[in-house]
C-alpha cells in the first residue's frame, strides 16, 4: 500500500524546503514479527503456566516455564519476569516478584548447578532456583542470548515498541504518555533565558556552526557558543590540541555577575610539552568575554576532575593538563575524583552488599568499604567548588577530565543544578540532561551495554545518585519527585525508549532514533507520581550542599528498595541456608566477628579485620576483569523486586514496570484531590444557589405587577432586598470556596 509523507529539509543557511515523497508502507508485524511462545514441559499434575503480565505493544513472550516451588518464569523480547506463586511466602519472607527489563541485566551466573543469579545495572540481584540442572542451563542460554549487545541498533526493543504502538494506536494511557524528542530548539531558548547576546554587533559571544555536520567533533553538538573574537579557523586548530577534538565551549552563564561555565577535554601536552597558541588564545578569550570593563580582570579557573599525579601520568599517553607557564591567565585546581574503573568496582561491591542479608551487624562498615558514598561526596564537593567560584569569586570556570564525557558532565550539570533553579523543574532537568549528557556525547552505549567490560561504568547512575542526595537536603526545591529519578535510572538501560541509545547526538541522528522511538521525557512529565507536591519555586536560591560523607544517604529506593510488606518472621540467615540446602554454611551471627562478602564462596565467610582489602589497594583494571565472577549472598529464593511493597500492585500500562511506593507523595496527592473535590462541590453549590435566588427574584417581580403591595414597598425596594439576600448568600459560599483554595495553594507552594 502506497502512502505519501511530507519531509522538511534544511540546509546550512537555515532555509527549508518541503519535499513530497512516495514510500511503501510496511506493517509493524512485518518489520518486527512476534515470535511463537515456547512452553517448557512440566509435571503432568500441574497445569501449563500462564503469562503473568500484560504484554506491551510489540512485546511477545518467547519462553514460559516453571522453576522450583511452582514459580513461573517468562521471557519476552523486553523483559524477564519471575512470579512467586506462594503468596504466604511473599508475606512471611518479604519476597516479591521480579520484573526486569532485559537491558538492565548486566551479568548472569550459575551457582551450585540449580541456581541462576542475575545481576542488574541498577544494583538489583535476582536468584532463580530450578528443579534440574538441564533446565537451569537452558534458561541460562536463553537469557545470555537475549541480553547480548545487538549488532544493529534497530534490533533494540524500543523500535518494535514504537512501530507496534503507532500501528495499533494503543490505549489512551499510552497515547497521552508517549511522544518523540522532536526538534525542540532548547539551544536558542537557553541563549535567550541566560541573557547571552549573540546578535548585536558588539556581542561578546557568537554561535559557531563549524561543527554543523559533526565534522569537527562527532561527540559535540552541531552549534557551539564561543567568544565572538574566536574564528572558526581558530576553533579547528584548537580542537586538534584537545583529546577527541573536544574544544573548550561555553555552556552556561550566571545572569547576575556574568561569570561563565565552560567544558572541554584534556590538552594533548604529552611528554614533550606540546602547546597550541590557538588553544591559549581561546582560553584567554573565554576569560575576557565575561569581564566588565570597570572591574579588574580575573583568571579563568580550570577545574581538573583528576588528581595531579593522574593528570601527569596521562602525558605518557599523549594527554596531560594545562601548563601554568603557557596559560598565565589560568588557575588550575585538581578535584581528585575516581576514574571509571574505580567507580565500577565500587558499584559492584555495593551491589554485592545490597544482595546480602539485611541483618548483618556491620552492614554500614561494609558499605563504607565499598567507597560508594565517598565517591558521591567527592563529586558534590567538586560541584560545590565550581558553584562557589562562580557565585562568590565571580570567576569564569572551565571543567574537564580526561576525555570530557564522564566526570566533566557530572560536575558541570551538578553545578548548574545548584546555581540555576530552572534546572530543578521538570522541563529544565530535561534540558540539562539533553545538553550536558546527550548532546555533549556521554557514551551511554559503551558505558551501559558495551562489549568491552572495561568500558562499562554506571556514570549516569552515579550522577543521579548525587541529585538524589541534593534532593534529600532540599526536598522542596525540585519539581520532580524521587520516583522521577528512579524511573529515569531504570529507563536509562531498559531499551524501551530511544533517548539514551548510542554514544552521541551524531549517531542518534544518523540512525533516526528521534522519530523511530519514543522519548522518556514525555512519559516522565506526564506521570502523576513523578511530580513533587512539596515543590516551592525559589528562582534566586542557590543550593549549597553539605558534602561530608556523614551527610550522604544511600539511594535506598533504587539499590535496596522500600521496606517489604510483611513481618519477615524467618531469620535472614536461616532463609539463606534453607534455600541452598546447606545447613551450617552460615552460622548464627556474632556481633564480635566481622563479616565480609566473599567473591568466590557460595555465601559468605568470616574474616579478621586486617584481612579486609581496601578498594584503593586494588588495581583499576585488573580486578575489574574478574568482576564477572562476582557472586552474592541472595536471601530470597526466587528473586527480588525492590520497587514493590505490595504483592497486588498493578504494572504500569506504559512501561510495564512496577510502581514505586512513596507514602508522602501519595498522601499529598490524596489531600490535593480532596481539596479539589471540595472546591468543585462548593462551586457547584454556589452556582445552584445563584440560579435559585435569581429565579425567586424574577418570580417576585412578576407577582409585584399583579399583586398589590401589603407592606407599602415599591417594586424597586423589593428587588433590592432580594439582590441583597442573594449577594449575602453568595459571599458566604465564596468564603467557603476561597479558604480551601488558599489552603490548597499554600500546600502546593
């Protein structure tokens, strides 16, 4: 069947032309056909299992079977679902169903022949128990095959979900909650909002299109904000001196004092001490572009996310840092932040700990050994440094690490979040992530699903954890709730949306992801549970973070989950022993005996304090290669879903995930709904009362014309009396409406 489509083309000059094309329409069932269901053979005494969830558009369940204790396992092209059939066990032990998108699975292991352990990228760990080793191996092969990195990005489920949803025109919930990233020109809106003049003849800045076709730097956006005195030829020459050609560009400006925030990658100094006059001129121009003529010029503060020894060591690989003698107008400060290898090891240790028994007496000591909160504290300290330099010292800041796509966006986006209240709104947070993470080329594909394990690292999850800690200290400063962050963390790797696919904007544009997949931002913005009902807009408030380790909070909603719904009468260690069928592996816990996670044993071992190895004493890469052999103490028999506190929760109809329980926001939504209902009822009563009084007044007017006045009152006086009665009653009803409205508004503020 032929159909016509209209396509608007734009050239480099900005002019557009409309072209009508004829194309062959291909059905979604032909592009992304659904596979037939294959059900494992079970005992003849049991009925065949049923699919435990409602599939999404384009989702097809490929395998269905049973584990031990009558559990149901379902594997589709989007998720792995494990249903615990024993409701009593759910309540007694706090065990919940597992609902895991395939993109979130990082590693699968088989332990003790009958146990399959699934480790996820959001710190969840799921354990499946089978009746036979052959069945365990079969499910291991199935999962290993479906989680392998696709050869083509179009094989990701997000494309099938989009095609089937558009063709089937799914239910109203999906149509209202899904949309595309589109061509929202946030760049020019941000230029105007930050009062950056780029059009006048005496402007200090200009918009360069030297990277319009991504020829200068494939990991940068196609429009760059630079000082007006810097030509495109200078930018091209300076880019050759920066790692991956990530040249210094401006990303934000302080509307009060004019200080700017810029970002880039490390200079390629090398052992021979190379220099670039164009790069030196560019940094000098950035510093001068935000200076007032009446004030003394200030130095450009260069924030290097690395430690000084690490920056110097990078010279052996052609990198390095700015030499003070070459950049006299710059002041360099080193933040000593962990690299991706140390962060990855820290996260794996955190995941191990979160899967361990919750009644460990030294649980917080083990948490300290992971150094996860130390890394969060370091990032917030670096962001505080950048914010204080801009706000108090009124100096321009340039941030970089090695390549400028991991620690650099973490620091820059956190500093902007602290300084600019717009980025704490739902729309502003979208713009912040779109610019600093997506358009400036954070490698989401390599960091989340890359084939090289040494390239994987939860950099974006770590940044969201920092935002979570900022929200904990300022719960009323953000328009979005903690559910928003949890959902965003899940869908970073869920493969349901195309927002975080590929490594750069150039790749996403080349593959047509913007129009062939749905965007996660509209889904989150349309979700009622993602709004913070305690939000109070304070435009000029700067969020200063207490970044001491003691002030850091573990992101329980993501890593551990809410408290389970049930008394959990069975001791955790007893559950672990009974699951493994190895009585005595875990002895009753003694307070005087320290516990550490053993990465090679079945459960855990008791060691002396001096035997515990610190994270800093391990090599960055060597130990990470063995991270695939990490095994955890899994408490629950058939899996753990940490985002559910009730066994009867209904899956979200849009993304198919379980809802996050937030009692505070739920109560606030309930109060808001009650006030709106009361307000609507009072308005309806006022409307009815006005109609009744007007009808009575009209009736009396008619009677006055036919009936003599016994009280000697004139017609005008009788009408005035009726109007006064109606006005008095209307004022009474209006007061009853006004007070709840004010209460509702004060609650929202």
